[in-house]
C-alpha cells in the first residue's frame, strides 16, 4: 500500500477519477457518507474524493508485472490474479 498525498504516483501510473454522473451508485455514496461520519474527513486542495485507486505489482527490478487501474470504487482484481503474478 502506498500513501500518495502529493499524487505523484497517481499521476505517474495514470490512475483515473470517478465520473460521479455515470459511475456513482447510491450504495457507493452511502458508504462514502458513512465512512466520512465515522472517520472524519479533512478537506484540502491536495485531496480528490473522486480519485480511484489501482493495484500494481512491481518487481525488484522496477518493472511493472501487473497493472490494474480501477474504473469504479469497487473495481479490484481477484486475489487469484495477484497470487499468480507474485
């Protein structure tokens, strides 16, 4: 896991922003509101609530062995895919 407050990795890996008009569902919105209430949220110019994540496996040689850029909040690769790569 990588914390990327300046979003340099986010930019370098060409990760996406969620299109709220097309991608957000009521369940996702409800989850976001509940998480914000439970854990709080700091609002600053360097945060983007639309930022989507990704899963990357990078070899010790720096070569990307697996890349998955999430297209929506719940878009994650299957564990078996990651295990096969690792």
